[in-house]
C-alpha cells in the first residue's frame, strides 16, 4: 500500500464540498435538496460541514443532483496492481 496523502475524513470532506458546489450551481438550497432527495435537512447540513453521510443518503443526493452516473462509475476502472490480481479475478 502506498503513502496516503489524505485521511479518509479529508477525502469525505472534499467530496462533500464538491457536492455542495453542485447543489449551489443548480440553484438549490439545502432545504430544497432535502425535499427533492428525501434526505433529512440535518443529514445534508452535517454532510456539508463534516463529510459524514450514509451511502444510501449520498446516493439519493447524487440522484437528486443528476450526478448518479458519476457515482455509478465509482471503482469501475480501478487498475490492477499486480499480475496476481489479474489471476485472482479470472
């Protein structure tokens, strides 16, 4: 395993910041996104400040913001790290 430059919490926070920018670009308030996604206002507020959210709620937000394809493609093109990984997948 290589050196980790960011902690998991930092990665989550950066993801939350990107979704917050998309929400604002779409002209939506947290409350409007809550109604549209069926995710509680408190969960959205917590996500945007701390990066903490359940996977199901993240998926609902992505769908409400029309970003589901980006979420769907997550981990779809992960390169092999060794020949052993290639053989294990076969």
